[in-house]
């Protein structure tokens, strides 16, 4: 139960963080006329970071 609870909490935190970040990036793209490719690269960096944190969490729990 503990592991499932931790994963669920992690998922909720990452989901809300991703939604907030996406809205911020979306606002930035309109405010500063950033290219969509720049936004996509930022999004990829965030996805890489979140998957790395998840892998570390899995290794810690093993």
C-alpha cells in the first residue's frame, strides 16, 4: 500500500505541475512570441526531468 500511495502522490504532483507549467509556457509563447519549437524543447526537458525523478524514486523504493 505504501508504494502505491507514493506513486499516486507523485503522479498527482507531477500532473498538477505539468498543467501549471504548460499554461505558463503557453502564456509565454503569446507574450514574447516565442517559437513553438522553443516551447517543445522546454516541454521535452520537463518530461525528461520528471521521468528521471520517477526512476530515482523507483530505485530508492527497491
